């Protein structure tokens, strides 16, 4: 009985019952994947969440229509070659979920419903586990620190003592003058541990630069200065 559940359907004719069963299971699996995505992803759009539900159904229907007919396969390939996707590549995790839904749809389309359910459940559980253990999360991140100092403060060694005190690796990326040369703006690349008290560090910087402008980016560095 168990082997029969995991055996792919070998029927050559498409019946209404098979089609409805395939669509129903695709909807259920797509919903599971979409919910998993929303629970494990911090930022997402409603359109993408809805797409994850619809995509397995579309893929399964395509596979049902093709069946073992080679002529249909070439016809559908020609029809879909007309479509041009203009969206830029997104987050790698989003792409993984798209492939996830396509695989579930393919499994449903060929009639391997048990494998489709097993695959979806295992992958959803894996996504939740990876999210719970924060797999791959960095304990420290590189950020930009912009500090304005008066012209009489030597910028090369101005904050060296503070960086050593707070154990912050740093690199001076950029120096420019402002206010007709009366002020300097320094841009540092700093590596800050997630446990460090950022407010205490910024207060120490403000005490050193005379309470002039200090800016610390909250997002990791995405481009070099």
C-alpha cells in the first residue's frame, strides 16, 4: 500500500478526477509553502506570497496537458518562449522558494502526490529549523561611520584610542573638507559586534569630536567608498 502511494501515475488519458485532485493538492502544497515563506522571511510582498500559491498549480496543469505527447511539449515550449520576464533577480531565498513551488507542481503534475507532500513537508520543516537556529547569521557586521571633526583635530589618530577601547576593527575610507575647510568629514568602515552597546560608543565619539555630526549606518555596507 505504501509503495502504491509513492508510485507515479501511469495513466495516458487525462480524466476530470485526476485533474481536480492534482489542482487541489497543488493548492494545498502551494499554501503550505507560501505560509512557510511568510513565517520565515522578515520582509515580503503580498504579490510574491500569492504567486507561491498559484505557481504549483500552473506548473502541474502544464505537466498534465503535456503528458507524454512530444508535439504538445514543443508547442508549449514555443508558446512560452514568447514570454519575457522583466523583473530583476531578487533575493536568493526568494528564488529558492520559486524553485521549491515549481518542484512541488512538477511532482503533482506527474501524479507523484505522496512524494510531493513528503518533499513539501520536509522542506517546510527545514526552513523553520534554519530560521529558528539562525543558520548563517553573522555575529558582527560591517557598517559605515561618518564623523565630522574640527580642523584642529588630527583625523589620522582622532579615534584610534576609542576603536581599540571598544575592540572595533576599522578602516578609514574617505576624508573630505566641509564648511570652507573649517571641518573634516571622516568615513570609516567599522565592524561592530551585535552585542556591543552602540549608544555608548557613539556618545564616546561625540565627546571626542565636540558634539558635531555623527552618523552610523544601520544596514551593512553594500558599496565601497
